């Protein structure tokens, strides 16, 4: 018989599970582009694939509704989770740092495996690193957290503004390298497609340096700052009661109305300007993306407010189950999509149009909803959640439910 876990599972907030399920499913709307198309197409849609008619509409909708929005929500929830975890551990009389950093260590290890072996777009390593930093700020007041978060959030914007303003002073080889990454030639495109539709060794040869770049250079100039800022916003919102569901329906409605229109307007402005400049590296790489960078923050907060508001009226039980299995479902999305697109599976990488990618998203969502419902009717934890908990505490949690 399994020993009881050292620390029991903390009380779950239903609305947070709903929001987590909403976020983990929504992330796939953008990740599908990374799974199915060359890496440059994620930031420069004009460089690969058709961008007219239905495909253009699909890209615009995914950019407006999803790009950076769901990742932001997930990061906010991770920040709130820091406080939930710490409170739960402290109530039992244990030092939270000991178990929290052990928890992050294993998240880091799982993230390394995920990134280097399966998919270069891993977010877990970033969360482990930023989560360790955010933990140190957990005792600050919510308003101080919010101020620090907004300052940190602005760092990537300043970085890219500085890069863009100084581009004319770059050496020619640096400009040529930037142009090649922004709009790779056909030879480079063919190499990436051949690598990811090839065997495991070919995939690893491409993936390892790409993952290393994501976890070093991209992390330092952009990804890490945003993730840390959103975690701190999540901590602030948890302390203010927003993520606890403590606000009135009217306040959640006001928050949504105050953020969504402005956010969408900023994003639309960015789309118009990027197409007007024909996705030039000089504008779109350094300045054009920033409309969505700031707009997505407002939209993510608006989405959060709507979900918290709607949770007052509906239970969203199936979506909550997806949220309870968020870790497992995130990794399952990688396994399913790499099997569809990469060479060890069906090898469809580079051959699926944008509107068709959206159909695959709907299919994967259906599978995850069915899986989450089936699994949680039989088990207390998702398989990855159970393993992570076991590695954190050293005791095996009770896994299987007693089905009468």
C-alpha cells in the first residue's frame, strides 16, 4: 500500500482550473504554427506558406486572439501557483523553499528533456528559472509586485527598440545574419524541412542548437523577462483576490471592458503597419511586433476577467479537468503534434496550410477533452502531475480512485 504523501494536495480553486484549462488549450492555436511550419514563419508570416484569402484570415484571427495571450495567462497562473504552494506548505509547518526549489529542479529537468528531445518550443525550462526568481518576491505587497512586473515587462521592448535604432551601425555580417533568420532563403527552408521530416538523428541535429538558442539568447532578450513579469502579475492578482474569484461580477466585467478594446486596437494597429511595410525586417522585427506585445497583456487580463466572471454562472467541469491535467496535456500536445508533423510520424511538416492547421487544433482539443475526462474519472492526478509530485515530496501520492 502506498504511503500517504508528505503534504496533501492543496485545496483547488475551481475557477483557476477552468482558467488553466482555457489557457493550455489556447496555447495550441499558436504552437501549431511552430509544430507545422519553419521557425521563421512564427514571427514573419510572409516568409513561408500562403498568406492570402482564408489563410490570411486564419493568421489574423490567431494573431489577434491567441498570440502571446494564452502564454501570458499560463504565466500568471504559474505565479499564483507559487503563492498557493507556499501557503499550503506553510500551513503544514514545513519550509516552502525546500520543496518549492525541489519542485522547480524537476520541472527544469523535464523541460530539458522536452526541449532537446521532442520540441524546441518548450516553456518549462523558462518557467523553472523564472519561477525561482519570482519566489523571492512572494512577500511583497500586490501593488509593489505590479510595479516591478510592469518595469520588467518593458525590458524586451527597450531591448528591441535599441537593436532597431542601432541597426544602421551594425557590421554587414550581423545584418546579413539577421536578414537570413528573418527571411531565410529557399536553401535554408529546405534544410529545416528535410531535418524535421527526417529521422530522429536529423531532427536532433536541427533541434539541439535551436533549443539552446531559445533557452539562452531568446530567453535573455525577450522570453525570460516577459514570463517573469507575468508571474509577478499573477502573484499580484492572487493577493488582490482577482485570481481567487473574490471580486464581484461587476468588477470583473469592468476589468474586461477596460482592457479588451484597447488591447485589440493596439494589435490591429500592429497588423496594419506590418502589412503596410511588407513585413520588413527593419520595422517588423524590432518595432512592429511591439503593438501585439503590449496589446496581448491587456487582452490576456481581459480573457482572465471574462473566465472568472463566467465561472460565477457555469461550472465548466470538463474544462476544469483539462486544467487539472495541464502539465500532462501540455506534453501530450507535443507528442501528438510532433507525430503528425515530424519524420518519425506522418511527416506533414511544411505541407499544411494555415486554415488546415486550425482543423488539427480542433481535433487535438477534442482528444485532450476526452482524455482528461476519462483519466480523472479513474485517477486523482495526471501521470506527469503524479510523477512531479512524487519527485518533489519523495512519497508516492495515492493515484487510483476507487471506482464502485
